[in-house]
C-alpha cells in the first residue's frame, strides 16, 4: 500500500506552490505542459515533474489498457490523494473532449499506478453525485487552475475517477 500524502514539501517547493496559486497557471498552453513535465522529469532524474512542483500533488504514472487496441498505455496523471486511494479528474486541460485514459478506464477498469518507484494494481470507478462534487471542490482547493479548466471545458461533464487499491 502507498500513502500518497506522506511527502511534505520543502521550502523551495512551498514558494513555487504559493506563486502558482496566484499565477494564472491555467493559461499554460495544454500542448506545452506535457513537454515541460517531461523536461523537468528528465532534469530531476525521475523524481518530479513541473506539475508536481506547482501543485504539491503526486504525479503518478498511470498504466491503462487501451479501449480500442487492448495495448498498455502509460502516461503521467495529476492525482488527488485520499489515503491509499487516488482521484483523477478528466479535465484534459479544458479541452472539449475527455482524455484518452478516461475511455481506457471505462473499457478496462483495472490499472497500475506507479509512484516513486512503487507500482500498485488499482481498480477505477467513476464518481457520481455528491461524492463527485465533494472531490471536485477538494481539487479546486488543492489545484486552483482546475476550476479554470472546468469552465473552459463547459458544457462537457468532467469525469472524476476514484482509483482504489485491489485487494
């Protein structure tokens, strides 16, 4: 079991997070962010990404099974930790369509999450109603620019997925 909330930010990371909270981070072009994440990931020797630094949330490597191809697909996803569970939100940078990983998890709810070198098998379930709204509100507190992504994506219904460790 992984406790995704165990790491506390150091002084430099706290400064970056405070700056990110007041800067319009949602204005970072969606196509630029993955490249920026990859470059910071490379420079940090696999320890962090740009998104992890500014959000304070774990960036996990999510491995899903392709909905159409059946092939494994691995990508970095910003997650909202809740003990040993993770919540991932399909805001897709405010784009009008859902992210590909969402369709993969709907077709094949089993996934593997890797964080800081530890892999855990997880099962995905889409949150609905009050539970969905509670995690959306919590995500906006932790990651302020998600709210901007959600406004930009309207009228699309943003999916909220709970990843739970498999027994």
